[in-house]
């Protein structure tokens, strides 16, 4: 079986984004059940020098659907995490990312192979091919930020387990 760029990215993005959606839903229910303002979670950090939950969720969306969009444009950059976004806005961002990734056709993604993609930072740029950008930069960043969002919810007492992170497994039918 030949594995395409689409096969290597899209099902995994959708599986983990589904996990993020699910554990965020459980986080909101935990807040409601325990009289916690969800906005408190939005600004929670694992450690003072780490960025808050808000940034982690924005980054998970950015390094999945946003990375595919950036690769199509040939240019990407760091995510913007608007400080005014609330928990519901973050949930919508993940739902929108899921819808966006679902809308990508195999041809859309596979045509990114060999394409020049530049990740621009304020003082320098990182040159990639489409597959190099998506597989060696966007994908690890995506998992890092999804995991950190999960960890923040766990730290805040949300009863989650590994199964919540994994999302819908792609088991043999």
C-alpha cells in the first residue's frame, strides 16, 4: 500500500482534533458541574513561562487546518491567539478546523508535495517543501499543543484519560 501525504496527515489530524473537541466538551461540563468559570481555564498555564490554554488550542487548529492552508499559499507563520477569545470561541475554532480539514481533498493535500513553503518569523524565515513543512514542523507542533491543552485540563481537575485524547480510533471494520 502506497502512503500519500493526504493519508499521512488528514486522518490523524481529524482523529486528534476530534479528541480535542471531546476533551474540551468534557472540560466545559466539568466547569458547569463544579461552579468553575471556563474563562479561568482559558488563561491557565502549566508553568509561568508557558503560554496559556487559549494559545494551545489556537495552535492545535493552526498547525492542522491552518498549516494545510499555509502550505497551499506557500507561506505560514506563528499562530495568533486573540486574548479576547473565550472557551466557547476556542471550541468553535476546533470545530471549524475539523470542518476545514474534512473539506480538503486528497488532490489538495497531495499537490503540496515539492511545493515551496516558508514559515516566516519576525527576524527570519524557515524554508521547507510542502511535505517537509507539514510532516516535520506542523505535525509535531500540532501534537505538542493538543497534548498541552489536554494536560492543562487534567491539571484543572477535569477527569480525562488517554482514551479522551486519542479520539475515534481507525479500527478494522
